[in-house]
């Protein structure tokens, strides 16, 4: 999962502050040194890191600590807010033209994911009752037009193409006419991959820009390329003027540097993130939720939204309430596991549950087989045991292990993990409550 290592390191560094009753300047210094290293190792832009640390330190040292927060929690709150700011504070939505069609020009390096993302975006817009048209302007790569046609067919969106013998500027102009005639209200132009230093191709895309006057120029960049992605974004922005970035392959093990630096370096927002190869795996980018996820504070909102699309919404809402009121039991855990299995990459989803931080995930070592074992263990518990795990003494543990075909060690591990998760959930919900009361959060 992206951010996994950063998340773990940040939580380690900040975890040391949590328990302290009083923080000295030296405590903050030490923690910030670790935070700085963690960010640099995650490939965050050097200057961004420097400013970030400076801001957090300024706010943390000498700041008035809120009554009900420990000084450590206060620092975490500041880090959370500053991380959110780095990524742009609020969700940045697409700008739609007041006189349709809205034109979206897609650009980027070859292989970044433009064609796939164009399809995802079209599918996304279709779900919002728009009538998108995809336009094939990549006349250089032999299979590109076909690829867009296949993608279009899969998401049931028309594709406009004129083969590879025409000038992309002419194709774009013809597509505008075609789209207007056919009532398409969003026109998504997929262009050839190009390097920002390729003068001819950069001139070509500028000409397309001039011809269609896009409402959005979206740069598609591959998160796996780290700082290169940031440099590409910076150059495209300078040469062409982009309106936003779509960061792809965030489902991979990118270290996160691109996501954390692009906004600050280019001053252009990340609008969407690609979370997989499938055409429904494009998500809006929420800086605040991403910051919470990085700090292991969970992302219950995204979890609920995923749930709304895929599973029993009522149950997901109940779950959120239970987490907040500390009534989360093994039954809920089991329920959750069953539903979660149908939702996709497990580590990504588990990371959205507060308290299930990357370290906890590692301890749990979540994979499909383990999930089955965990289910078996919980299913071997009595109703009472699931509600009040504290009553599970050693003889009950033996019985549960036997019943589930596992070992007492495995039962112990799960009980310990569950207890720790609950403790963490409590800590974060308490903290959130306090901040809400003071009107300083959420
Ligand atoms: P283009 O050359 O920029 O048009 O890139 P493509 O759309 O052909 O994508 C290149 C490769 O990246 C393909 O194999 C895609 O399936 C893959 N890809 C695109 N977006 C994502 C993503 O968000 N996650 C993952 N894992 N793969 C992606």
C-alpha cells in the first residue's frame, strides 16, 4: 500500500510524544528530526520537507496546548493539519463549463495511464448523468486508438477517432463539432504521451489547446515515479498550463512523495487518484482524508463511500457509530471482514479503519488466508465472548483454538490485536471529540 512505510515511521516518531505530560523543545526537535527523515525517505521534495518541518515546529513550540489534549496529541493535530495543507486542504472538483460541452484535455508521459484514466473519467462522469465523448488524438502509437476504443466500449462511452493519418489538431476540432452535434456535454481528449522537452510534440499539444480551449488540462502522472512525477508536473505546468493532476498507480507501493509534493511545488491540485487497473478504480482526492490515513487515524468517510457503492450502507453507518461509541465487538469485526472481502485490496481498506495502522496491519499480516483463520477464530467464540472479549481466559482460549483449528498463540494474537485497535480507536475518537468541542477540527 502506498504510504505504508511513511505512515509507520511517522506514527513511530509521533507515538513517542503521545504519552508525555509535558513536551520540551528538545522532545519536539527529536520527533521532528524523525518526521523529516521519514518524509525524505518517502521521496518528498526536499524544500517541501524543510518548510513543513519549520511550520510544524513553529506551531508546536510555544503554542498554547488545548486543555484536554496531551502535548503529544497537540503535535499530532498540527502534523495532521499541515499534511492536509501540503496536499491542498480541500477536494478540488472538476470545473464544468457553464455553456457545454466541457472540454478536458488529458496529457502526460507515455505509460502514465492517460488512456486508462480517460476511460475511468468517462465512466465516472457517465455515472453522474453526463454524456461524455472520448477523443483519440494519439496518432503515433499504433495501438493507441484501438486501446481507447476498447476502453470506451467497456464503459459504454462513444469514441471519436479519425485513424492515424490526420493531424491531432484537426481531429480535436472535428471531435468538437461531432460532440456538439451529438449532444455530448463533456469531451475528453486523449493525447499521445510526450516528454516535456520534446519541442514538436509540446507545440502540437499547445495547438490542440488553442483549438479547443479546454476547461480542464489534466496531467496524468505515475505516482511510482516519485520526484520525477513532480518535475514532470512542474514542467508541463510551465509549458502548457495545467489545471490539475491525476496521480495514477497509487495502489502500488509508491512511497508517497509525489502525492505530498505536487501541490506545493506546482500550486496545482491533485483532482483524482488511480487506485488500480480496473475502469472503476478512480477516486476523488481528499487531502484531509489522506492525511488521516497516513497518520493511522483511519478514513471512515471513504470507507463508507466505498461501502455505499458496494455493500450494505446501513451496516457501514452502524459500524462508524460503534467505533465512535467504543461498542465495536468481535461480531462487528467479523461482519466487517466478510463485507470487506468483497471490496478489493484488503490492506487498503483496513487502512481506512481507525486504529488499524500500518503496524497493526503488519502484525495482523492480512491476507485472504489469514482472514479465513480470523473468521474461524471469531466464529468459535460464544456470543458473550464476542461482545466482551475480556472474559476469554486461558481455558476459553484453548477451546476457541481447538474449535477453529488454530493454535492458542493465534487466538492470543487476535485478541491482543483487537484490544490494541480498540484502545487506539478510543484515543482518536476522544481526541476528535475534544477538537470538535473546541471548534478546531473537522
Ligand atoms: P498511457 O500510455 O499514458 O495512455 O497509459 P495507459 O493508459 O496505457 O496505462 C499504462 C499502464 O498502466 C496500463 O497497463 C494500465 O493498466 C496501467 N494503469 C493505469 N492506471 C493505473 C492505476 O491507477 N493503477 C495501476 N495499478 N495500473 C494503472
